[in-house]
């Protein structure tokens, strides 16, 4: 692994300027570059060139997706990015269609991905406290962070990417502990890269 694409999925709002997500991106890039990795950052504020983004996905050995979770999912700007870039990638850059064939139209769905050997890592920020997950008495009914991120994991699986463990910063608006989050993030990056 030598090339890392870092996608910052943050969408600016007056109450959420994106400082934490930007800090996590900068921390990851600094740590990775110090280890000899080549990195490229994409933000949702850029004018997205679809062909360039497809080339970056092919260039990357791993993709780090950094984003807040808004209303139980990714930001609308990253959803737009997926709709434009990932749909264009279905013509062979990211996958060969959905993996099915005319001779077996009901079998093999999701097996057309062409990015085998490449990895991805989800890193998210949430307003929800850590205790809200994996606890049947709390809001998420015992579900994990990765259960919440299931659609995103399936998107990356569709391209045949392999998951690295997810990282999450919890309770970032009401009970933040940024210093500890950054220390844990540094450990996470150093462990998996």
C-alpha cells in the first residue's frame, strides 16, 4: 500500500464548520506521509471532475472516507459525489456492471467490482454518544456503528474493496473530547497503515 486517497465528505453548515473532520484528514495525511505514503485529498467543496475522481480511485491502494454522519447517513454532497462518480465507474473503471450476466440474471449481484486488493476505511464523526450503540436499551436498538454504516460498506463492497476497521468520534457536539479522539485516531491510523 503506497497511495492513499482521502475523501473529506464534510458539508458546511453554520453550526458545523468542519474543523474536526478537516483536523482528522490533516492528521491522517501527516501520519501517512511521514510513513512514506503518497496521499491525495478530495473535498466536497471542490468542483468534481468525474474522470479525475475515477482515476484517483484506480491510483489509490486505499481510500479513507472521513465524514460526519448527518441524519443517520452521509452528507448530501457526498451522496451527490457517489451518484455522479460511482455511477460513471460502473462502465468498467470501478466495476463491470453489477456482476450478473444474461445467462444467470438472478445470480452474482454485486460481484462486478474491479478494485480487488484495494482497501477502504470509514472514519466518522457523530453527535450520538458511544453508549447509544451496542446497547439494546438505547436509541440504536443494540446496533453497532457499522450497522449504521451498512449502506456505505455495501457501496465499497460493490467495487470489491476490503474494509479496514471503522473509526468513530462520538458525541462531538455536546460532550466532545477532541484531544482523546485525536490520540485514538493516531493509534488507529498507525495500526492499520
